[in-house]
C-alpha cells in the first residue's frame, strides 16, 4: 500500500501520472448498449428526444409505439431482453480487433445502470435482461488479457427527461421517479453557448450530486475499472468539488490496490496534469506532450445501434488511428450492439479489418511514442471536438511517424506506387543517413533500396502491397 495520499484539491491532483499501460495501449473499444438500443431509431438520445414535441423522434414514437402517456421510455425495458448477449464472444472479437482496453457505458443519460447497483432498483440486473452486464463484461474482458474500464454519463440525467414534464406523459408519474427524475428544466432550444455554459441553472442540488458521487464510487468498488470515462456535463461549476473528491478517492483506491488508472475528461473540466484529456469525435492538429484520447464511433450517425446507420470505412478508421497515435493519443472506438446482444455484421467486419491490419502493422502502433514531428502530407488538419464531419480523406502524400527503441516508423496512408520520397526525412532532418541500418515495409520481408537527399528519404517499395489501407516503412537505426 502506498504511503502517498492524494488530497481533493487541484494542486494535489497534479501529482497524477498517466499510466504506462494507457500510453502504450493506443486502441480501446467503447460500447454503447442499453434500453435505447430497443427502439433503434435516431440515436442514443432517443430517451430524451421522444419527449420533445418539436423533434422527429416524438412523432416517430407516437406512430410506432403509442402516446408517451401510454408507452413511455420505461416500457422499452421489458423488451430489452439481451437474449443473445455473450460477453465472451464480444471480448474475443474486441481482442481480435487489436484492442487493449474496453470501456462499456455503465450508465447513460437515461439513468438506467447496466450493472447491479444497490442505489437504484432501475438497473439491468433487476429489470430487462436481469443480468449484471458490466460485471459479466469485466470478467470476459480480463479473461482475454485486456484492461477494463467504465463510462458514466449520469451527470446529464439532471435534465435529460425534462421534455416529458411539458405535456401528459409517464415522466410525471411519481411511480417512475426513480428512472425519470429529477427531469429539471433545460433550454427548449439549445444553442452552442447554452451547451458550453459552465453554470447551468437550475444547478444540480446536493442530493443529486451526492448520488452521482456514490454511483461513481460504487462502480469502482464493484468492478475495479482501470479507466473511468466521463461525458461532458461534469464541466458544470457545481461538479468541481465533487470531481476533486472522486479523483482523489479513485487515485488513492488504485494506489491501495496496486494498479494504475486513467480518468478521462473533456474540455477544461480538469486542469492540465490532473487527468487524461479526451476529444469526442475529433482530433488534434499537433503532438500533445501528455497522452490523450479520441473517442468516436465506427459509424457516423449514432453511438448506439440504429437501423439506418452509416458506417465509416476500414481505411478511415485505420488512418485516424495512425494520425492519433502519431500525436501521442489513443483511439477509443465505439461499437453499438443490437438490443438482443448481437454485434451488427458491418461493425464486426470493420473490427476484423482493423485487427487484420494491426497483425501486420501493430508494432508501429503499440508501445510507440511520437517522433520529432507527427507527419507530413497534403490533407488539411481539422482540430477540435465534434468536427470529424469536416475531415477529408487521406492519400499517399500523408505520412505519420511513430518511434520505438531504435526504430522509426513511417506509415503511408495510401499506396505510394513504386517509389516514395518522405520529405520530412531529408538531409536537413534529425535522421542521419549514416545511422540507418536498413529499411523494410512491414509485412514484406525484403530490405528496400533507399537514398537520402535534400528532397527527402527516397525509398523503393515492394512490388506488391503486403496489406490494405495503410503501409508502414520500418526504418531500423544502428545501435
């Protein structure tokens, strides 16, 4: 047991160090699975949107399921049977995809924990599937030698069901307050400023905040997650002392248990150096000195399973992974299972493609660190949260660098043809040609001819691509 103790102050929390396992893992799996997977419409905010009269989900719900006073969100719970949920199958797929950690959503904004909670009867162990989903996943994930994490989106529950208080619906029935409450007012039409506001009114009260903290601690005590992910609304000023309490308690708990943990946040919720910075559906344009994370999904339209989602290509996912890792980041890629517990075939295919690429190129991803520059290329960089829709496809001009021991990796995000000139590795670069032992392309055993000039490091490529999507030059340096 460590003698050092974190105190619930930002100054004390600056003693936190990002764990080595997180810095080296590079790829994790996020899972959005819950009651919202039953309607499989719009996105994971269906539970809120079905009560907003100006939202298309409102009309859809009445047409398909009935009026919200007769069939509310609670009525999806018996339909959430998870009859084909096999945590070992999930874990095997995630391991095959090359993930090193897995983070299921333990509780989303809808206030329905996917675990056996002693703090509310409204949970998956007592209703719906009547299974401790988080507990079962924890065992299955660890059996595959991956690290286990959890995600809490409980903070947003303060206002999530407020739409149901504006007309006749089951939200106002006191029998269901344990699920829908507190349903406090939120702006009728959100603006960017309102979303970003750090002092939302009315502020969450002490009862809600104490319950929020208790649920966070319960997750840690029951499942020992080595990563704890928070969504964005903990940014609110009123959460700050509670975040300090939880972070210090979580870090101390990990010290006592003998393992290292990562706690992620968005925006400026935590001061630099006190937790791990996370960007939702976006990336950085340069190397960040401390390890960070992007969380995004296999698909564009939703985090949970919906029937008409639009999926990214395997190339897009692999290119994004290479870009993020070159800038000292990790990629947490989301899967949305169906309500019955099966993984959609398209999602399974994409994960398999990522795994196949990593079997050949993984040494350029795992356990690496950034080089002097993250890369080069013609494709512009888009930085920031929720901006991935602005991304442009990468091509063979785009190269990303990673390094490990005496090896520099240059990952080309397109097939370069018979010859490539890596401009960042010319005679005026930190790479000395006399230090180069040899150059290979991963997946192809033959050494490649090369020449360093003022125009770059010119390399002849193998006659045939050894894989798909992206191609890694392994530049081994003399020891």
